[in-house]
C-alpha cells in the first residue's frame, strides 16, 4: 500500500489527504510516510513526494 501511495504522489505535484483516502490509502499511512522521508507535508492536508522539488 505504501508503494501505491508513493507512486500516486510522484504522478502529481501536490496531493491532498482526500486524494489518498479516495484511492484507499488510510490517513495514518501519510504520517508514517512523512516520518520515513517518502512524503513531505507542505500544508494542512497537502503532501508531495519527497524527491519532487517545491514549485
């Protein structure tokens, strides 16, 4: 499931919590992925893949 969420984030510039839950990724996975360095939280409910540069 983590790989699915990461691939989803890599396809987009920013992703919302709603986008992740719409594809079946639980919200608690987002916090774990931020701790692991896969996602970066850029605002309330907004994330981007860690390897993407901020626009």
